[in-house]
C-alpha cells in the first residue's frame, strides 16, 4: 500500500482535470452506475466536532474508496486548519488497499470546490465577480477553482470573524493575484455586489434571505451537509427557477432541501442536468444544493493515484 502525504497529493492535482472528473462522477451517479451509500456522521467528544464517512464504487472500476473527513474546531486554537481527514483506495478484485491518502481533508475541500465550479460552467455562467460566505480553506478553493472556468476579476468575502476575514482576503490576494479580494460587512452586502454566490459555512440558520438576491443570481450552497445545518432562507429554494441537488436522497436529509421539502418534486440532480444542460433564462435565480458525494471522493482519489503511478517502461 502506498501512503501519500498532502504535499504529494497537491502536486498531483491539476484543477482543470479535477473539474472534468467531477462532471463525469456526478453524471455516473445520476445514471445509477455507482454504489454510493448514504454518508455516516459521527459526533465526537470535541466541541462541535464531527466526522463524515463516505464511500463509493463505480461499476467497472478497479477501486472502491472510503473517506473519513471532519471538522475539529479545537485545531484552530493550535494554529491548524479546522478540517482533517483521509481517503483509503482499495482494489475491487482483492480488497487490498492500494493507497492511503493522508490529505488532512484537502481532497474533500478540493473536490467540493471543483464540483461547484463545474456547476457554474454547466449553467453557462460568465461572472467576473464571485461572492463567498465563509473564510476557511473552502472559501479560498472556491475562488481558485471558479477562476479556472470563469473570467473572475473580483472576489467578495464575508465571515463572522474580522481577523479570519482579513486573513482570507490576504491569502486570496497571494493565491490569485489577478483577482481583487474585498471584504464585505454582511452576507446581504455580498449578495448586493455579486451575482454568483457560494455559501461555505457551518451555519445552522439562514445567512441569505430571498430578498437579498438580485435577478440572475446563482447560489451554490456547500455548507449544509448534515441534519440541522442551513445557510439559505427556504424561500430562496421555493423561488428558484432551477433547483439543482447533487443527490436527492442526501439533500432531503442533509442539505438545504431538508428545510424546503415541498420543493423536492422539482429538484433536478446535478448529474442529470450536466448530461443535458440548458442555460436558464436571463434574470433567473438558480440554486445548487451540495451535500458531497462519495463518488466524488472516489474520483479524486483515482485521479491522484493515476497521476502518481510510474510511467510504463519504454520498449
């Protein structure tokens, strides 16, 4: 079994390839080609700490994946990112582990941002401004991954902590020097300055209200991934001209859809939409509810494993 550290993983990942891999993964999921059980959530002894355990296998694939990643707020006081995690990639034929990725949760963060950027591409967005609620690793990656598919010029960021907000803004200036990073005072301020919004927090109550959204706004909600979490006013889902979900079964229990179950009959799985996309009418408000799929963890693990495999000898 190969044990792969974070720096090696990061060097192996190319964002354009990752975005394409996420599109293939969600389409395969919606076509019923994957064994992807419901996630398991483990509440641990730490204050507000949680672990998400996900798994998947795609029919015909050589590997299955098991991911455990979570958030541990106690790490922040030690100068560490809140997230931590790992992915195990195993042979379908023998069950033997092929690779153990000690990624610290980075692969989960990267694939989450990649699938969000892929959705923006599928929707035909051409935004030059992105608004992000949240100041963690995910906020930074959302800007970087969206910059791969959009002509971004500005990023508007909001967070509850002024200190972490300023740190995030400075990091974005360094990571994406061609994009001006600006701080916002409130979530509604972000919505007033951007038409492409990403919510990436652990909130348990609405941060954005329906009245905050201007015509033509798209919202990618990635923070709500377990029971009780919520970032959007349910009226936003009810008013959306197009409501996308990464998984109907997951979103009705774990995502924003859990707070607007009346909208389930018209929700469309992202993979189904990506297989046959249609650009929404101008001025439409659209929403994508992300809870994170095990097949996405499988896809990024396979991508990294292939990138690290030695080239075959020349004949």
